[in-house]
C-alpha cells in the first residue's frame, strides 16, 4: 500500500523533479488514492507534474472523487487537453459534478466530436445504463473476415475501452452479433465474423435500464461488457464490467446508509463537511422524531391505565423494542431479496404468508422468555410485581406474540408498499420500521393489558 | 426474461425431446435460473436431458444454488463426468456443500489431476482468495516470443477460465510479469513476452486474502483477474472479475442481513425452509430481548419517579427511539466506511471527534422540536402537562441532546469495538445499537428529570 506521506513531503519541500519521479513509478489507481487525501490545490500541482499519459489515466479513475475541484483549479487549456483524452464515461461522470460555469467553459473548448458524445451522455440519468456507458465501442461489419477484424483491432485498440468484445453490425448499423476476442483468435481467419461463436441474439440493455439491473445482467451472464442499444438495436455504447463493479459498490453504500435511516452521503465519510453531514442526517431524524411523537399521543390516551398500574410502564421499552427488532430483520431480508431480483412486487402475498408463521413463532419464543423472566424475578424476590404478577407476566407474554408478529409483517410489507408507491424499497430503514411498529406496539400492549387485567389492576 | 412455466409444463407432460429442444436454445445462466425454481428431483431429470456441454455450463453457474442436491440425486458416473468438466473454482464451491458421504463417493471417482486440484482448493476458507480462485491459469515462460505465446493460447484456450491475462514465469516458476492479450496482439510477434507491456511488479494477492479485499484490489486496478501467489510468488491460481462480482453481491447480502439484526441467511429468501429461517432470526432476537430486559431493571429503579410523575413515562418511547435512530445512522456510516477501507481501526479517534459535534447538533435540533411540541400542545390546550409544563418540556429537550449525542457516539464506536475484538464490524446491527442506547437513554432521561424537576414534580 502506498503512503501519501512522501508525496506530501515532496510537495512541501518543493522538488518537482523528485516528485515526478516518485509518481512515475506508481500505478494510476495508487496515485488517484494519494491525491484523494490532498487538498485540491495541492492535487492540481501534482497533476501538472505528471507525464500527460499518466495524468490521463489518473483522471480516468472514478476513485479520484474531487477531480472536478482539481479541474476547476487548472488552466483551461491544460484541463481541456486532459478531459479530451479521458474515456467518454469518465468525462460524463466528471462533467456532472462541475460547476455550471466551468462546464460551459470546458465544453466550449472541446473538439466537436468529444462535445457531441459528451452532450449525448449527459442527457441520461447518472444511475442508468446511458449514464455509466462509454461510447468507445469496437464495432465491425458483419461481412468482414476474422482476419480483417483482427487487424482492425490491432489498429484501433488504443482508443477503445475494451477489445475483448466485438460488436457486429448489419448494413443499417443494427447490432446482429457479438463475438469475443477469444473466439476470434481460435477461429479460421477466412470465415466471416458473423459465423463465429454463439448464434443466439446478443444480450443487450436499453439506455434507461437502471445500473443495478445492468450489474445483474453482466453478473448473471458473466459478461465483460454489455451493449446499450436503442429501440432499433443501434449500439449507443457499452457498459464494462469494471464500471459495473464501481456502480455495485456505490449502490451498496447508498443502500446501507439508507437502511441506517439517513440520506445516502454520496462521498467518503471523512471527506464530507460537518454541515453537509448534518444536512444528510437531520431531515430523516426529524421526520422519524415527528412520527414517533405519535407514541406520546398514544401514551396520553393510556394515561389513566398507567396511573392505575405504573407497573405496566416498566415493560414498555422491552415490548416496543422487540417489535422494532423483528421488523428490522424482516425488512433487511425483503430489501435484499428485492434488490437481487429474487422476489418481485407481485410476490408480496407469498411473503406475507411466510412472515405470519415466522412472526408468531418468534413472538411465541420471546413471549415465553418474557413470562418466565417476570415469574422468576417474583419467585426469587428480586422485585415485587404485586398479587397479580401472573396476570402481569401473561400480559407481557401475550403482547410480545402480537407485537413481534405485527413487526415481522409490517417490516416485510413496507418495502413492497414503498416500491408500489414508486419509492426505492431500500428507503425502508430500520428506524423507519421501528417507528412504524412502536405506536402500534403500544396500542397492542395496552389492549392486551386491558383484556387481561380488566377488573384486577385496571 | 425466461419463464419457468414452460419447463415445468414439459416436464409434467413428459416429452423429453421437446424439453431438450427448448433448453438447447437457452443460455446456461437462464437454464440455471429456471432450475432453481424446480425441486431437485425434477432438476436432475432436466440435467439428464441436456447436451453434455450445456449441462457443464449450467453446473458452472454459482446461481444454481441447490446443485449439490442435484448431484446427490444423479448416478455416480454421470455426476463424475459432469464434475470433472466443471471449472476448478466451481468444483470446490460444489464440494463444500455436498454431504460428506457424497463428497467421498465422488472424490474417489475423479481422475488424479482433478482430485489433487480440488483437495488443494478445499483447504482454503470459502471466504478467502484461495477459496474462490480457479487453478486453470494461462502461464508461459518468460523467454517465449509473442508469436509462440499467441499460438499457445489458441491451443489451450478451451480449458482456461480466461485467456485475456497471461502470467509470465521465470525458470523456477515464479511470477515475474503479467501481459494482457490486448498488449500481445498489438506487440511485435518476435519480441519476448517479458518485454511487452508494463514493467511494474504485478499486483497479486495471497491465498489467505479475504475475498472482500480481493474484490477491492480487482476493482481498484480495473483488473480482469488477479493472480493468487504463495510467499515465493509461485502462482497457485487466479480470481477472475466475475467471481469477484458474485463474492461482492454475496458479501453485500450478508452485510445487509446482519445490519438488520440477524444471522446471514446464506440462501435466497424463498428457498429457505421456515425452520431454518426461524433458526437464523431467533438467536439474535432473543439476545437482543435479553439485553433489552435491562430497560425493565432500569425502569424498576426509577419506579418511584414514575409513581410521582406518570407524565414522565409518556415521553419514554419518544426519547429512547431518538437515541436508537441516531445510533443506527452513525453505525451504518461507519460499517460502510470500514468495509470500503475509507477508514481504518486507528481512525476511531478522528471519528469520535466528528460524531461529537454532529450528535450535539442533531440532538439540539430534536431537543428544540420536542420542547416546542410540548409548549404548543399546552398553549393550544391539546393536553395539560400541569403547572410545571415548562420544566417538563425542558426535561425532554435537554435529555434529547444528551441521548442523541450518546447515540451517535455509541453507534459510531461500536463497529470499531467489534473489529478490535476480532468480530465482523457488520455485526453492529441497527437493533444492537438501539438496544445499547436504550438502557443508557433511560438513565440519561431520568437523571436529567431529577436535576430539572427535583423539588417540583420529583
């Protein structure tokens, strides 16, 4: 693992030759990682010291998350040269983050071809296949021979994102076939590319396909790249496997953060300012707090019961949290199964049918533990729950069955409801479920108490 | 998307010829997906109807999760032929799931070479580079020319997992260089492979490297495969990018389920039996329940306060849940940052320094909302909190500051503590944090109440 300390040191001591030499021996990904930890002014200086080819490679790394800030600090000409040499998908990624003024400044300087490609890519959502694809695709005509194709690959290899997958087009530029370089090099050089390899219709995605779905397609069919085609099967670009890994990892981070009950950060934890961090966390926390206020309202309604039997208040945290916990389990299961495509929206009924017995069993287990706990404490004299302690234990036990069952059902259905309403099911966070279950939990608890303790404690 | 209905139908009507024809037109991954939804006896029948080459491809799909059950239902000879033709990494994956008796039965029938390779792979943990690598590696000697290497690739292409990365060995079989097929086809055919491409030391991993770390290395350097080498840099195998995607997705599923407060399922939601599902959820739920019992103990200690002011009980759910929610946010952030390698164990102090002001601010915001809520309800006559309503509102507001701050700190430190103790930081689930914060939340709440309400309500 490279350390950022030497780079910082060289920068401070200001020996650019030595700095350039150190950097030239490093891999682009490692340089990008080191630059991430430098302020953008310093990073811009280092970029200027790099040989142009290496600088382009470093800038092609999506891990260099503040490259937009670096570009903003560079002179227009240097920045233009760098951006023009980047791959199309990374250009688009960079431009999405630039300030509008810098975007205009740079876009005006780019050559016609780059500008056209970039403008096209920027039209797509960043989370779609169109948003993460690159336009540097290796296409050949269907009547070319294997030999001609191979020599074409040798010529154009430098400018293409991948040369391992070759897209074969008919005379009207429609995608008709896909061959791999592996198939080409073992094929008879005089056959046409159309005849090499698998005859099935190529796997494709549309530019609007969600990047999660693109990842699923690539992973499922073990592809190195998937072509993005329009309705007439004209190739707009390709998404390569390494872009997909980046997309999977980003998506994963967002999902975990959402499940934790906040907006996705969109940047590494240590890179984000305190103000933005609070801005990402406060809204959800406040929304949950406002919903949770319903518990106070519910408690007010049950005040006379609490006044009569303060004993009941003691088990409120225990009973409520169990509902939240079982709900959180169920939600995490369903979110993940939905994300992986294991279950579909229409399966909600099959899930409910499974969660009901699961919840009842889990609730039964906790109910027995809760009942035993109160009886044991009473018998051993740890605490005196009064003459009606059996009824109190029964109240806690029975309400646990109801609350855990409700928690499992509510937790498993929430992601479906969210998806049905057009939201991301991953927004069904653990705190969201807990809040949902808390109010109902109180109502269940006090209703069970009323039934069991009516005429004795209540 | 293929549908499983036709396959099921054909099976039921029992026309094997028609079934074989339908399947022959499908991709291996799609057949595997269809088979997943069939009981293993039916799936074994379908496998028997497939042409051998396609059957091997289907069996090479890790998505066919119950293939071990299918193998157990096949005749030994048919199963042996199939297993021998599979790629080494998938063989190992399959053997890990077989019953010991079937493992012995099949292992004895395999040819010497397959058995040796498999025995080697089975020695590694399933979550390590050694456990997911394949041994079908394309290696060449360093003094070979590009031309000789290319013709060698054409010969052996069929049996290798990838031909796009070629590993160059010195005379003692140590890895000295890596070239890509891309670099080879544009290189001068008469140069030696040693001289082609990048001269830097190849990126490698050791067989014990965690699969998450392997994924990180492949993603970072945009590799198609990474070699697994021993201490002397002899190549033991390679991990390819598609294996890594499978590993990332599995890891992600486990992490989400753990964060939801349960053991990872290890199988799709709909495939797992109700009994196993409960077995995965009940232990954590019980552990959380037993810990949460501390809240009942805490409440018992504060019973005299509750007796004096039942009003205080009303805000317990609200105040407690806010601590859990802020803790859940902080935990999800830190788990993810640790998983991505953005922060290290030694950074705990820097995190604490950030979470303290964040927690104070978030707590301050909720505190103000809570205070205002009580004052407004009182003023508008929605509920009467008594003559000391300002003090009650102040109690709720101040304890929220304390509880949310404590929640953020505890939630962010828990993953560090777990990693320090040798556990997976992802075990720091949302319910775990909530439980941790609940007891402390009660203590904070009643302590604040005592300070503010002493002499009035208490």
